[in-house]
C-alpha cells in the first residue's frame, strides 16, 4: 500500500539524516500523498511554485492541521512575492538569490501572514549558468547585513542553501565540493557577523543527501525518494 510505503521511506530517511531536518518536497505530489506523509508525522514540506504552495497550504490550513511548516524552495519572481507572503504557515524561504530580490521582499515584509519567516540565501556553489544564487561573498554579506540591521524583523536570517552540480562526470566529488563550500561560507558568515547561532545549511536532495549530511547539512530537501 502506498501509505505504508511513504511512511516507511520517511522513517528510514529520518534515521539516515541523523539530527538534520527533513523537508519533504511535495512539488510533484497530490494533497492525498501529502496527507499520507502527515499521517507518518512528517510536517515540513517544500514547494517550488508559489501558486501550488498557496493552494496546498490553504487546503491544510482550512483543515486546521496546525503543525505544518511550509518551505518555499523555488525561484522567486518579484511579482510573486505578495502571493508568497500570503501563504498560511509559511516557515522558511530557501531560495533568496539576490540583493535586488531581498530588497523587494523587505518592502512587503509587513504583508507576511506568518509572524516570522526564516530566510536562506541561495549560493551558486556549482557555478553552473542555469543555477540561481549568489556568486560573490561580498554581495552575500551586504544582503545578510540588510536583514540583520532591522529592529523588529519578520524576515529573519537563518542560513544558506545550495544544490550540487548536475552536469558532471564525477557527481559525488562535485556534490561534496559544493556542500563543503557552503559549510565554509556558513562559518565565514558566522565569524564575520559575530553570530551566536550556527548558520544553518540547506543542502542535499534525493540523489546526494548522504553526502550533504557528511558535510554538515541541517535541512535536506527530499522529493522523489519519498513520493516516487
Ligand atoms: C525538486 C527539488 C528538490 C527535491 O529533489 P528530489 O531529487 O526530488 O529529491 C530539492 N530542492 C529543490 C530546490 C528542488 O527544486
């Protein structure tokens, strides 16, 4: 039965990722499949399209399933910020990839339905041209500085996100390099801003989460290994 299978996969993954958080990426999954995951006590879900996220989040919010935390993990267009900010139980945005986007988000901060939303900055550690994300540490520092300097923020700096290289003959070595780069940048940011907490790392998907865990991931984003 599918319900058993989803539950078993989630239980196995949670053991494998040790203390890290599992974000179940439900972008290709139906409401019914998400429901099965919830029955298996999975409450963190990731979506990469604002429309789909809003639809699913509203559905579960209307059912009063209050434990759910929604993670936005996709490319965010400026014109979609307003809609994203209206999502109930929005917990984190993993994909803030430029200062320009951050500035637009800050302008609309008061429209956030959630009291607080965690912000991850996406870093292009693979340097592939089709990938989004910060390429320069100096720009990243400027962006984080913008977030940190506000008095009563709703958008709070939380961590960094990256994806491993897709086109490569050496998938493992490349993924490992991307993930260790992100960990190094996280440490540099922590020192630079004299932060008390670890800069959280959002890295690892179905194909490479074990490598990401080895490199210190705090949030793995896993879709196909759960729902396919
Ligand atoms: C789809 C997606 C994932 C999950 O990918 P799987 O290979 O299905 O685990 C993780 N992160 C992002 C940004 C995605 O778009």
